[in-house]
DNA sequence: AGGGGCAAGTGACATCGTAT
DNA sequence: ATACGATGTCACTTGCCCCT
C-alpha cells in the first residue's frame, strides 16, 4: 500500500487548492458552531465536544491528507493517522473530525496535544510519548457522492457504515445521540461528570455548510467560575492601546500566600476597561504582590497594584502548571474581601479520578450499539428510552488504546451525589449571565472525589441525570 | 533569551442585510 | 428610520516549536 502523501505544513495556495479539488472530491472547509445553551426541543442530535484540533481528512487510493481549519496541510504532523487510509483502502471519502491526544484516562487532553501540534516531523520518542487519534464525526464525501446536502442524520448513518471502528488505536467514531427531548441535558451532565469540554448539538435535518458558522450546530462549553484578586495589569495594544490589555490575577493559598493564577484578557466591555483603568491607577505599587515568581514573559511591562480588587472570572480548566485556561472576566465582587478569594484548586483541569472510560478496552465486544437496560437488547445506535427517559447508552466507539494507557471503563450517572445541574450565575444578581454552562468552583473542586465511574464492558454508558439506570 | 507563528478558545464590537 | 440578527474582525489567553 502506498503511504500517505507527506508534505511540509504549508498554507494552501489557490493553485494547490485546485490540485486538491482534482485529486479528491473537493476541498471542504470545516463547518463551525455557534455557542449557546443546549437545545432541548426535538430535532437535535448530540455529541461530546472534543478538546483537540479540527481536521478534514481526505482519503483516496490508500492516501491520506489532513487539512486544518486554516487550510494548513498537517498530514506530516500526525503520521500514525495513516491508519485512516489503511482502514479505508478502496474507499474514496472525506471525513470531518478532531485530532486528539488522550491522557492516561483515555480523555482528550489539549495540553498534551500542544506538544504535537507544531512538530512537522515528530520523532519516535514523541510519537510514543504523545500518540494521537482521529475522532471522525461526519462524512462529507463518499465514493464520488457529495453528502454536503444530505441531512446530518443520513451522513452519520453512512459514516457508521465505514469500517473504522475497533481496528486501530488511532481511529474512532465517537458515539452520538439522535436526540429526544431532554437528551441534551443528559449528555451535558455526562460531559460535566467526566471532565469533558462540553456538548455539540446538531440539527438532524441540517446540511453541511462548509466554512460557515451555522445555527444548525450549537456548542455548549462547560466552564467554571472563581473569585480572584487582581495583582497587576498589562497595557493593551491596537484598539485597546491606552487602556488595559490583560489583568494578572491570583488567589490565596493555604499558607496565606497570594498565588499567581494567570492572565485575564477578555470579557471586558470598553466601559469596564475604563472603570478598571481608573480603579487600578489608584492602586499602583512597585512591589509584585504575588508569592513566588511570575514567569518573566508574563511579567513583562506589568504594572503591579495592591491586591485589593476582587473579581469573578470564568475559566475552562487549569493547566498543568496551575494556570487558568481560557479565563474570562465576569465582573467585580465589591461584596467580597480579598482574603475570600482562595485557590483550593485541583492540581489540573477538574476531571474525575476514574480512568479510561472514554475508550473501550475490548475492541471485539459483540455489540457496540446501545443496550436496553432491561432486556440487554442492542439498540443499533438509537437511544433506548423507557417511560420517556434515556436509560443507558454507550458513549464513544471502540478504539484500541496503547498498552500503557489501558484503563478502567465506567458507567456514568450512577454515583453522582452532588448537584445534577450547574449553579448558574443567575443566582448572583450583580453579574450578567453569560453563554455556556457554569460549574461553580467548589463543585468542580469536589467532583473528582465522587467516584463517578465503574467498570462496564469496555465502553462508557450514560445514566439518566434524573436517576434511572 | 526573545520574538514570531500556530493551534485552540473567549468576548466585544462594527458592519451589513432584513424586517417592522 | 429604526431595530434586530447574522457575520466578520480584532484583541486577548496558553503552550509549544522554530528561528534569530
């Protein structure tokens, strides 16, 4: 078999785009989602939102080409994904999917993937240390047929017909739920419980709109909030010049030290920036208020301030070195004292302790479909419902994991003792409500201690959020 | 060591088209 | 004329590689 074309990562010229359009059915840019609440009305299908890098995969005649969101050819960066071409020998397809790197528990970890993203010729050591997988979630072309005008449900059905699952450690077709009312909340609850990034909802009757941000796809990211103390700020650039670019924030640790947690540079309105500029100008000092050292690249051009302002921020997780990921400003908390802003953060992004639930460890399990909770009957990918509830259904397709990463498999939704729905900012009237689902800091902190999972037959199963199953 | 580039993302805001 | 929704642009984050 010929190996996939290997080219340096390059931006595609118009001429190259024409070549690609000739060699493959078409050059398709990924369809994008708008952020919003999980839709609950009928007519939506649901998937988990994967924390990785989007890529369109072109497979033809045993060759593979992977194109990034910005028309970069990233085939050479991920040589293990040539498995796609080998699995699909004899097919001519275009897939939409996500390149992910899995942590020890088998969950996508964007931090891990970052060590692969810009390496054009990864060596054996890096390939072994940080393997990647391709999660295919859409089929755009199939043996000469363009499926772009086909409804999402039909594209998914044809994707399920491809010989992709359970045959390679590098390829998976994640589960999806052709929705019933309420499924969205159930999938979101499962995502929250397992520390995933969020949920994608897609209209079952929607066509694929290349390169478009469409209301037919809605992404709901899970975020967390916490109170922080502002310890410094950096000047802005461009249309933010003359005002604040970002704030350096921290919170108090167990020893009473102010721990640096990172920058917040988004979420402000002009009015808020002007107000903060005035407030912070009155607090300027020469002394760095943070315990320990703020990294040099973070401290460049910083104006330190006395740590008296308390604010609430939202964030998507915590990086390995204890920094807030994707932090966003929500508002000042004049009702709180600086000492009330405490870290007590988990050492990493809040995630459950249980391992390996995401990817099945038994690739030859007889039925990969849904299993009826009472009869054990396979449901062929459709949600099994009884008395209007989802009982249990499997989460992702089967992927062989590297030996060193095999782990437990869990059944979700059976042990969650805490709140089943996130605490929303609506309960804090001083602050505006934002998009996305919010997990309060305390909830995120404790979730990892709630044993949410247990072994179950090689694939995860979702329990209904209201306790069935 | 420092800066640029790239991936993911967030959010605000300007602009354009359509509806009232 | 005004209001509203959709869309695109811009500035910002982390973390990595690569080049100077």
